[in-house]
């Protein structure tokens, strides 16, 4: 006879499988994207940036080309009448260190390519930050208009009931209806702004974002913590983390003058110009062409086998590389002037970005600590006053509109602050 345990066991196993099995019909919530995750995604996926990075492979190939040596040539010189036959090799020997100087030029060009790639990364980072902030604030604006639609609809319903009871005039109901219609119109506009901002960020990420995709609030920096960092002493190395010293103006300028890609590229171009000048001067030294091989004389009675060696040198009479030497010398003077101009420009870019950063930080803090709490408090008081019959329906509607305008101003302050961070990053030449 079968034990009762065998009758219960299948049921128990079925329950366990149902409990631990994943819910097939349950929709998974997309993970929240952070700003740094979006930048990393764009760095990995953005084909325009990848195309800029591919220039590195071209530069490496140019180094390989510069290292290549000239191939020998097979030569044959036969005299039928004299019955002489020559078969040998001809090799051009580069004199004056031309190959070494050519390799140095190619390697410096490779370093310039790396600097250009860094500049492209900063541009991509700035673009992603602005597009990310635009989408985040657009989504917050949409939420704000959803709130005002819900609030005005609720106030309109209350006003219609109170107008039926004779507590308020018809004109207040009409005012509430107009406010409700305007809020729906603003909400629709905000919806299309979200769609446009999402498409803009998706284009930079080279990855479509779904309407359900949520964004984390873009990070900001605490002004008080940043101001506490003292400037470095003479000879002391710069700090690795700029987020700890983002408001130290003297340090920022010093850092920018060392790492800005434009300055680095200009310095490398100065080095490249000197190397090209050295290469042009070495090109004045002619190359040596050597030919050697067996020399066979097949005349009857005079058969003999000799060896021939022939050397040839260009005579630098007309072309002594005057043009390339003058060109590189003039370019060297131009780059020196450009370097001085760039240092002056970058210094004031850092000063302006630093000032805008502090101003945006203070404005953002004022919204968070004063304006938003006060506006929210006024809304609650206005709604209470209307419910108690102490004011008309327009009082809470106007208070709600003022609160929404304050929230929109706060969204604009977030955008301005993120733009200030981007400008400061660009001015310094690295991410904060």
C-alpha cells in the first residue's frame, strides 16, 4: 500500500516551484541611469567618439611606415657587343639620421592624436551631461505639470460643488476652468519636451531610452566642503582629485595650464616643428646609392669573372631644402605666440567658469533651502483658506501656479549648475 507521503509530495513540490519560479508576466522596471553611467555608455557606444579613437591606429601605422627601410633593387647591365654581363643589387643608404628623425616625427604625431582624443572625450562628456540634465529637468517639469493638473482639477470640482450650493460666484468657477485648461496644455507641451530630450540623449548614447527609463538626479558639489581645501605649497604635487579643490582658483588655473588638451597639443606641435626642422636639415645630406655584383666578360679567349661596385651621390646644388626649413622656422614662431595666447585665454576661461560655478551653486542652494519650502507652505495655507471659505478659488490656484513657477525655476537652476560644471570641466581640461 502506498504511503500518504507519496500523495502529498507532488503537491508540496509544485508549491515550492511556484514560489521560487520567476513571474513570467511581471514587467521588470528598467534600472535607474546615473550621469556617470550615461557618460560611460556614450564612451562605449558613441560611434563618432569611436571614430576619433580609431585615429590612434592610423598614427600607429604611420610609425610603422616611418620605421621602414628602403628595399634593395635588382639591377642588370648587359653589353651584347662587348659580351659583358652584370647582375647585382642596388641599395640606397640614408645618411644624416633621416630614419631616426622620421620616426621621432611619427611618434610625436601619435601623441598629438592622443591629445585630440582627450579633447573629443571632454566634448562628449559635456554633451552627455547637458543632454542628461535636459532630459532630467524635462521629466521633472512634466511631473510638476501633472501635479498642477491634478490640483486644478480637484479645485475645479470643489468650486463647481460650492457654486451649485451658492457659496461662490460663477466667475470663480470659470477662472478655475481656465486654469485647468491651461495646465493641461502646459502638461502636453512638457510631454513633447521630454520626448525631444530623450531622443537627444539617446542619439549621444547610441542606445534608445524607453519612456519608462528613470534618471537619477545629476550630482552637484558641496560648496562648503570645497572651500576648505588649502592651496598647495611650493613644490608640492597637485592633488589627484579635483572634486576636493574645485573652488581653489589658483590651483584650478595651475591645473588647467598643465592639462588642457589645447595647450598640450600646441606644446607637442612645437616639438613636432623642431623635429621636422631637424628632418628638413638632414634631408640636405644626400643619400648614398651603392650597386655591387658580378661582372662577367664572355668574349672568346677573354672569359673572366670580376666584381663591380658603383656609388652615386646627389649633389645638393639647387635644392637644399630651403622651403621646408623656412616653413618650419616660421611655424615655430607662430606656435610660440599661440602658446602665450592660449595661456591667457585659458586663465580667464577658468576664472569665468569658477565664478559661474559659485553663483549657480548658491542659486541652487537658495531654491532648496528657501524658495521651494516657502512656496509649498504658501500653497498649503491658500488651500486651507479656500476650504474654510476665507478666500476665493483663485487664491489657491494662483498659489499653486506660483509654486509650479518656483519648481520650474529650480529645474532651470539645476540646468545652469550642470552647465557651470561642464564649463568648469572644459576650462580645467578634465572631469570633476
